[in-house]
């Protein structure tokens, strides 16, 4: 699903970054350019990052 229409960024791309250790919207923004144009996607992108980082923490805790 597209999160940022301006940059054509999907939730899967954000998920891949989170799996690589990215934990903030600022980092996603710097790497993918999310919310750098019209800015309408900022809140949704933040929620996606939060969702994927919390899932990653849960998986890491379960395997530790
Ligand atoms: S929809 Fe993401 S910057 Fe416009």
C-alpha cells in the first residue's frame, strides 16, 4: 500500500528499513524522502514506522 503518493513509497519499503534498524520517521524521511514534498503522508508514515518498530521489538524479545 502506498504511504507517500508524491514519492511513491509503500509500507513495504518502510518495513524493510525498520527491519534494518531504522526506528524513526526522521530516518525514514532522510532515506526515502517520505513527507518531503506535500507533507500529507507524515502522520501515516509515522504510524507505519511505529507499527513496524514495535513488531520488530516483539520478535526480537521473543527470540532473545
Ligand atoms: S504524500 Fe508524501 S510528501 Fe506528499
